[in-house]
C-alpha cells in the first residue's frame, strides 16, 4: 500500500485538485513540490512542502527520498520553446532519474492528448496512433512522456479538462464566441472531456491502485460531447450574450480571418477529438462521475467570476 506520495505542480490547476483529493485519504502522507506559489491551505501533520524547480535539476535532489509514488503534474504550457524544453523534457528526465536513484518505481505522469496533433480522432485508443505534436509545448510534453515510459511509469492523456482553475480551455471557447459575436451551428464533431476533479481522482487512484499501471492511458469521461452541446452549455451556464444568433463553420472561418488564436480553436472544434480507453476504470479502480452538462453547472460560478475579472 502506498503511504507517501510526491505531487509535483501541487499549486497548479490540476495538481491542486490532486492535492485536494489526496488530503481526504486517511493515513496518506503527502510531499508537495512547488517552485513559485505558496500553498493556499495549511500543510497539516501528514503533509510537507518541498521546493523543486524542473528547470534547475539540482533542486530535485532528495525530492523522491522515502516516497512510494510520484504524481507528476508540473509542466510549462504556452511559453517559449527553450523554457518548455527545459521544464517538460529535461526537467522530467531529471525527475525520473531522481526517482530511480531513490528506488521509486511508480510514476504517474500527467500529459495531454494534444501530443497526437490536430486530428480528427474518432474513438482513438492508446496505441492506435503515434504522437504528432504540432506545437513546442506538445513536442516537449511528448518528450517528457518518453522518459516516464522508459522508466516503466504510466502516462495519462486527457483531452479537454474543465473546472475551477481552468484558464485555457473554456476561456478559449469564450474568446472564440466573443470574436464571432454568435454561436456556432451545424458542428457536431465530438470531443472527449473531463472534470478536473475527476481527473484529480484518476491520477491519485493510479498512484494508489493495488495494480501498478504502466503505459499510456486516455483518461476522459466515456461519453464524448458534441461541439453544439459544448458551446450551448457554456453559453447558457455563463449567461453569454452571443448565443441567440448562429453561424456555420465556413462562415465562422471567414469571420475569424486574421484572428489566429480563434481560428485555432475553431479548427479543433470542427473535427472529432474523441479518445477512449476502457482499461482506466479497471486499472485505476476509478469512476468518471457525472457528465459534462452537470459537471459544468457546478463550475459555472467560478468561470463567471474569473471571466468577470
């Protein structure tokens, strides 16, 4: 039975939810790694905080001493390529080497389905497609995966992660709708999604499972969400003013000409990004919980406050 877990990226969007889940497990001792932000909650008797910067491998020395598993959530997203390579690629390699030095064999690494590239992907299972990263972030996260897999660890690839703390996925959709000043019609492409709380449970469950997960897993809610359902849920939940009128995909492309980030989001939305993996529940002893419509309603107040700021 795992008794002490190291969580990197403990103050981040997903890592913070892993910590919240872990604190509810009786007897579990936590070592939380952070390099920048103070932890919001008191550490408590079963929790310690350590400084570690993936961009500075020397600071990782000793971080894995005495732990039974590592949940690696830290990464660099959306920055320049040298930083992404230093943190995601070289930093993960250094962390894996430190885990090996300390005799830690269970490493659970949070990655992303973005390593596959732009799609379309329909009912894609692990092993059915090779990574084809289309950005510096995805390229270096794919490199991080290779270090973990070579050490016998498990790689978790979610697609769209939503919930309190999300500053990328849903805010990006809102930016797209704002640029369109309308909803999107006739777009039934399907997308895998997961509530950040369910993802936090999955990562922790993988670390604590009686089985020892290894290889690549797609961790999402098993029911994909159509583009139209996704956008209508966001419009209704956030009370956005652009939902009454709608444009189709081709008209949207014309309207968004000259707005690269919005065209990027539209291009992703317009084709399937549907990933499946029936092994997750069995190997992680995990249930995905409620679907997107119900889950998003619980997070909508946080999004309204964040977007209002």
